[in-house]
């Protein structure tokens, strides 16, 4: 629509003016709508002087890293660096079971790797005569994120320590970098970001994608995160989401995922006894993520999903569906 078109042009011009014709900008991308829209906007405004960094935590979904690469680099032409941190993340997480400890390790490792890469880009920039220093840090913060983080300062404090790129600028300022914060989406609501994304030529699948938390499937594996358990969750999640899409329900559901319990259960497959993990499925509808209701799938579909997961994913013996509302539950398990 007209207002959005106007917004794109205005925003591109504003960024060009602000950043100037030499300075460079870095920003973390996740493959989600917000960071992709922000990155594409920067690409439009200053081209390759914007550097997107994707940190592969080893906790992303099946083939997700490759998909982000294809979309951002090949389709949207964004200057993207992928940092493969999977071994480091899984190494630091070995033996850790406590949810907040997991979140802190994932958030901290993310910042460590991002900083190393940002400094590498800075060094590279010094040797590129046409471009200037890295002076800005891009963040895809929305209006709702600002409201939410304000309310987190209240007496109810933090229920969970949310991980996104939020801690970065402060840390980077203590280093050599002295980065200034660029938040082009900070006055927008989610639906505005989506129409903005369409306008910037971002594919509908990505524009309408469910949210995915920064700590990834790390907070969807109860107990210890091992490479084997990550693989099991990935495969179950892929089947669940594919079947929701095939049933035409993806847009009706706000967020859905498969998770893994620590406990195992007995089952029979063919003629043999199996002893495998319990897979937990969660799907919710929500307007603002502050409250949510479990999605009411048809019994037939839910059973078909269970059957496929148990049949196709080695290591899973049972599938259960989480019927908890938020509150008292939360959307994620940890
Ligand atoms: P909860 O579990 O708090 O989740 O009901 C509400 C929404 O926030 C997402 N979420 C996160 N997003 N970093 C993120 O970027 C996080 O650490 C994080 N934890 C939860 C969750 O997926 C849901 O959409």
C-alpha cells in the first residue's frame, strides 16, 4: 500500500543520510522476518557496505542454515558471512541441563562468535580503500520488542532470559568498535514489517514464517543437548511442520514445534521392543505472545502426525501433545 511504499523510500533515504557514503554497518541475521527485512533495507540503502552475519549455533532446524544462505545471499543479494559455531556451542553445552544455564551459554557463545567476526570485518574494512570503518550495528527491533523489554524491567522481572542480539552493542562499545545502533523497524508492528518485507521482494514463505527463538532447539530439548538428540528433534520437527503446511493450517497456527523429553518409553515396532524418547508437540495460537492457546488439531491429523514421527524418526517411541495454555505455561518449554 501507499503508506508502506512511502516508508521504504523514506527509510532508505534516511539510512543513506545517516550512515553516509563511506561507513560500514554490521548486523546479525537469523533467517527470521525481522532481521531479514532490516538486512534487505540496508542492502538497498548502502549495498555491500552492510555485512550480515549468521551464527550457526548448531541449534537451528533441519537445513535451515542452507536455506538462510540461499535466501539472503542468492535471492536477496545481501553480503553475508556464515560463522559455523555448531561444535563450539554443543561443546560448551555438553552436560548442561538447567534451562537458564543453557540460555546463558548459548547467548554468551553467540556474542563471542559475533564479536570475533565483527572485528575481522573491521580489520578487512581498514584494508579496503573505498569503504570506511564499521561504525554501525543493525538491529531488527520492533515496537513490540521495546514494549516487552520495558515491561520486563518491572517487579515481575525476567521469567526467562531472552536471547536475541540485544546484548551486543553494549559489549561492542567496550571493545575497539564503538558501534552506533541502527534500528529501522523500531516504530513498526509485525504486520507492517511483513508488508514492508513483501515490498522489498522477500518471498511470501519467509514473510509469513513462524517466530523461532534465538536459542533455537536448545530450549526445546529438555535435559542434555547432545548431537544425537538435536538430530532427533530436527527430524520430528520437520515432519510436524511439513504436515501442518500440507494440511493448509500453517497460517492458522501462530507457532509450532517438536521437542524432546529426557524420559524414555517402551513401544513395539514390527516384532521388536523399542525403548525411545518421548517427543512433545506444541502448537499455539496467539495475538501477542503474552498469552496463547493450544491449537485444536483434528484428532485424525494429530494421530497421523504421531504415526509418521514414530515410524520415521529413530530414537522416538512416543508422541504427546502439549495442551497447556499460556499462562500458566509458556510457549517454549524452557
Ligand atoms: P515464551 O516461551 O516466553 O515465548 O512464552 C514467547 C515467544 O518468545 C519466543 N522466545 C524467544 N525469542 N529469544 C528469542 O528471540 C529467546 O530467548 C526466546 N525465548 C522465547 C518464543 O519462541 C515465543 O515466540
